[in-house]
C-alpha cells in the first residue's frame, strides 16, 4: 500500500453539501431532539474509513497473513536490485572490489510492416485505428507500455469478422489477439498472451534477455517461484474441497472492481468468485471471498501485482461464500476537523474534554435509542443527475432521458476542461469521463471516446458502444440500457425505490415516532418460512452498497390494533416496503402515502401497485426494510489532537501486519547483537589468556577439542573451542553454534598473540560494521486501540440479541482516549491544533454507517464554528513550523 494514500475528493464528506443533499433525498429526521454539539469531516483520506466484515458467529475478519507485505516488498526489491546488481555486492571482503560496469540493454528492433499490408490495414479499419495499432505494435515489440484493449471495428456479419481476425493476426505476426464482444459486433484487439510473456519474461522478468549479472535471464524462473506463495514456502493450505476461501483487503476500490482484477489475474470469470456483501469504494475494507480453484496452488503471488488489493489467510472449503452469509460490518471511522457548537474558541485541552463528552453522549444515545435506517447518500451516486432520477425515467419508460442522464456531463466540469488547473479541481477519472463522453457527442467517434473513457465507467461505455453502432439505429435507447449489466442497470431502479422508501419512513416518523400502530408491517419469520434466495436465481453483482437484502425473498403481515397495543412488538420490529410488485403495503395512512408520493408528476406519475414493466429487466419485486437500526456490539472511541490532515490516525490491516514484521525484525536484530557480543567476548578472552595457560598435549590426546565454523563475514573460518572449558560466562560449543554469527572477522588461532611478534603478524582484516540498532517502530503512533479488545456483544439471558436489544440492555460506549495518550506521550499540544475523533462500531449488513454518523453529529457548521476553524488554520500557517 502507498504510505500516503490520496486525500479523498471534495463531495459528500463536506457537512454543508451533505446536509443539502440529504434533504433532497428524504433524509430529514433524527431520533433525538438533541443536538450533540459536534461536527467532523468524513473521509479526508480513504483510509479514514475502515470496514471489516463480521462473520455469522460475531468474529471480525482481519487480514493477518504475514506473507502479504513480504511478497510485495520482494517484488519491489527485485525491480531495484536484481535488474543491475553490482559486482561489489557479491565480492568477498578481502578481495578488492571491482567497479560496477554499466549495463547496456539493447532495445529490440521493431520490424516494419510492408507498405502493402499498411494500405490494407487502413482499408480494413481506417487511418486512425491503423495508426493506433502501429503504435501499439511498436510498444509491444520494444517492451514499452501498450494499451490493454481497444476497439478496431464494428462488424455485424460474422463471416466478415473472421476476415478481420485473420488479417490482423497475419499483418502483425500474431502480436494481437482479436475477439468480438457482445451482440453489437464490436471487434476489440489486445496484446496476445505470448507477446506479454515475451516482453515481461513470463510473469516477472525479461525471458531470454541477458541480465546484468550475466545469468541470461535465469532469474525469471526464480522470480516466478518466489512470486507463487504456494511454491515459495510450500505452505500447505488447510481444509478440503474445491473452493478456495481467502481474505481480501482492498483500498479505494469497490468490491466488483477488486473481484474483476482477481479474475483477470487468475484468468477466470468474475462469476466464479463468491462474497457475502459489497463494501464501500472510498475505504480500506476486509472481507472473505471464495473462488472455484481446485488446483491446490496458492494465489499469494497476486499480492506482487497490485498495491491496492491484497489476499491471504487461505483455506479450502466444499462450499462457496454466498450473498448474505455474514453478520454485518465492523467500522473504524476517523472524523477530522472536529468543531464544537459551543466552546469553539476555548483552549485545546478544554475542547478535547468537551469533545469526549459530546461523542460519549452521542454514542450512548444511538446505543440506547438507535437511528432511522435511511438509505445513505452513496445509494444515489455523485453526479449531477442522480441515479434515482435515471431510475425514475426508466420506470416511466423515458429511455432517451435515462440515457442522457447517464451520459450527462456537469457544465462546470465541461467548461473547465481546457484550463491548466483542471486536475487540481476535479478528479482525473471524472475529467477523462467528461472528455470521453463529449468526444462521442461531438464527433460520434466511438473508438476515440472509449479510448479516453476510464474502464470503471462501464455503464457509459455500454451506451456509447450501442448508440454508436454503424449497422444499427442510434436511437435504440431501450436496447442501449439493456446492454448495461443487470446488476449495474438495477442500481438506477433501486435508487428510485430507495428515494421512495426514505420519504415514506420520514413520513411515518413525523406522524408516529417510535410508536407501533395498527396497520404496521412485521416480517413473518418461522421455520416454515425462512428467508431464502429469490427463485429467479439471477443475483448479478453490482457496485451499490448493502444490496444483499434484495436478493432474499421476504414475507410480511399487517399488525392488528390489539397486537400494536399489546407491547410484544417494538419499533425495531417494524418494516416498510421498498416498492415492487411482490410486496405488501401498510394498512394505514402510510400505505396511502406511497400512492400519493409516487403519483406526483415530479416523481414519475407512477403507481406502487403497478411495478411490472413490458421489459423484464425493468421489473423488480421489491423487499422489506426495518425502519430502525442500532449497534450490534458496544461501540468504542478516542479523541486526539493533530495538525496534518494526511496523518493516518488508526492502522489498517496492512499497518498491523507491518507492525508485526517490524517487531520480528527488531527481535532478530537484537538477537544478532547479543550473538555478536558473545562472539567478541570469546575472542577477547582467548587473546588475554597467557600462553603458559594453554594446555599442550600430544596429537593422540586431542580428542576433546571442538571446532566451529564461522561464516560471519561471508567467508568460512574454523575456530577451536576448548572442550573442557566450563568457566562461568564462557560459551560452550552449543552456545557458539546457536548464536547468530554476525561478528567481525578475526584470526582462527585460539592462542594468545605474542607481543614480540605482533609487528610481524599479518594485518588483521578490517572489522565488519556493527549491526545497527533497530529503527524506531513506525507504527507506534498507529497503535490499534480497538482490535485487541474483545467485542462486548449485547446479550440477554446469555443469548446474542444484537439489534433487537431494548433500552434495558444499554451498555455505555467505551472511551479509549487514555490509551491513545499513553502511546503519544511525546506529542506537544498547542491551541491551534485540530481535533480528530476515531469511532469503532458494528452494524447489520443493511445499515449505512454514514446515517449512523448523521444521527450523532450536528447537521451544519454554525458561523462561530466556521470562524474558529478559520482562525486556527490562519494561526498554523503563520507559525514557523507550518
């Protein structure tokens, strides 16, 4: 992982932007009438938001395989040292070093394509694509960066496509592979597998190229062996079955993007992978994943291929991991730039104490009273045209409007594309997205647009490919929408459903609060009717968060007036339907609200009782969602001051692994220093011993002499040890063998040196450099205050009840601030420092952590809070250390 992950782009983490967006999406109420008096920014860094999957038994999934970071570091070392090792590195210490000879690597000559073939290629694919293919061909042959994939033509006739395949292979001598994608007839070209191996030497090195050390590229095979975790250490993978289960850690990537990366590396289909739920994109997340992988070979070599996706903790299982097979998520969230509604101009120590009190009160309230289970902002996208608006147009059968919404470009971004500072104001991916879409809209050039458009915008890519066909209608908007993968396409409709649900739950809360009323819905859960996967079997993956509940068939029933007043059901049992053709609506005024709200013209003029569409792809059955949520384990937190927004406040899994490895290195260095001291003591004691004290015996009596071989300095020296020595403090042979042999080079004779002959003696070899003291542990400031402490589950009569706990089961949040101060005793505090709050809590899989944070914090920054923050920022900039 990068030591300094990028700071998150501006957006929903800004309190004012977030508050305005929430009001538009029906997120308007709180369970508490109190303002807890503090506010902070979410995700100033991606690693400020850490998510760990929780198993059904309540244990948290961590990546703990020590080989993970070592694999990546070895890959780095190979690129730095094995490419051109100097002769001095392997030279013995007593032989003069030979100066390193610069390595000259000749670049391969790029064969010229005959003019007749060049003309034929232009006729076949056009001049622009022909030029692109020539450039890619040159890059492949010379070993430079080449495009991974690009479209060369769109041909509907299968026979003609075969001609394209044959000609491309012939002209470029098999350097390209071509294939037709989807039903559009688009032909794409990519470097062939043999070309990649020729350029990279198999997986890791330049095959056949003579290395700097003259080994003719033989280290490529060694690198391959080192890169494969299963072969590198021959570590047996536990378990039986054909499904390999492993822990996947990722940073700043959504689950689908990470799975697709693994699929490409293993040359498998993404559908071969299984996971229990999707995790946030702008975060560091850990979860269990399964893949059909019966070869009994480790896949740890993948860790050397990506800085943002890591795998480890392997075992085999007879069954795959399926959607919903987990017990929720454990969050560690750092909020920075914390401001107080009151006391904003107080001293730092006073503000820290007040912040502790505010956070304690907020966590205790959510622990005791829960929060409204709104769908979070990430459900609705980040572009100017929200995903809920696209979903509304799809359900209203305005397919052209839906396509325009997906391909919409923010006018401010479009106007700024020509500015030199555009990359400092917008994300690079968003800039390239806008450029690609505008290229298509202005020129109609599909290939040029797709070359600019980042890969992750697959919905936009699908629309451009379909609408830009040369052999089909450019107004087939319904067909274009159907080209988008089902999971991603459903994201838009789900967003509209979520909008309706948010407004419905807000309406119910405003009328009845936490009171159970007649006509409310509760789930029917019994042995005869368990939750089960929907029978259609279509459970495509999508990028949206917490979608797994929609894959299960649920049944609900209406509460009578007697049941509502009986006290058996609480607000935590009540559900509301997400609109669909297979759900029941409340038998009270809230059910009527669904019809009234969806029937408004601005909401599509739809009916909740008519959710089937002529296109099966746009018909959704709906599901039920509990209107309240709460923690499923006792929360924890700590408060601390800081000065740098880019500082990592809490360790990720990789930080924890690095800490373990650092500790092992320190222990090894300590053992080496102790061994060196022992060996020096042995040598010194022999030099001090008078020659008369050395016993002399005949050769046939020297049966108790013992010799050891010392290879401390890379050579080989034999040192005699006295077999009958048992003086206190004198190491035995066993001691000397067990001690690490890192001492300096010295004479092999055990006899004392005669001072009279000292000048004539050969000069002693220069002493080896002493073993350095261990470097300071870089993770001491990243002490994990949450992980070592066992989670306290909320129980009643010994049974885990989690979110079903009542107010009587209240356990206060645990304040870990004192523990943080113990680990940061050297920190000098000043009044211009900012405050950060680190929270640790656990939620069910369908709950949004951002909605929980919303309940705990103030909605907006007051003018006094803004003024105090600006004053401290100005003070820091004016200080000499700034």
